[in-house]
C-alpha cells in the first residue's frame, strides 16, 4: 500500500514521520518535498521538519496548502552534511500528497 498524506486546502496539518533502524538523527535535516510529478525539478511545497530522536514533525501552515486540489507526489528525505560536495542523503518515505478542495469541506 502506498503512503498517503491527505490535507484540506488552506488548512493547517501536522505530518509525523517515525523512522526505525537507526540510532538517532543527530545532525540530520528532514525535508518534506511535494511535486506535481516525481520527474519535476521544481517543488510546489518544501518544508523542513523538527527532529526529536527518530521522529520528524512537519508543521504544514494554511498558506502552504494553498495548492490546487489534486494528487501530488511527495518524499521525505533525511540528509547529513558530511561535506558540501558529498552529503549523506536518504529518502525513506515516498507517496501521494492529496489536497482536498477546501471549499467543499
């Protein structure tokens, strides 16, 4: 089953990502990226999350969800800047980011 985040247009949401198999996420940065399509180079939404142990929390503001209703692609990456030219970066979660029409809720 594919991962899915469902939000209402113009509303605030909290997305929580809990990772396993690691000791901790010290010095990592967690980023949620939403695109129309995975092949797109430009994101329609990018949020940096706050990290506590192995949990990344993304606070999605109402202005972040001012997107057209529809289905988008998202991924959550964790990156650790070991060196500028060679950061450690992983994408543990991908899925569908669905924006519901806020006028119909």
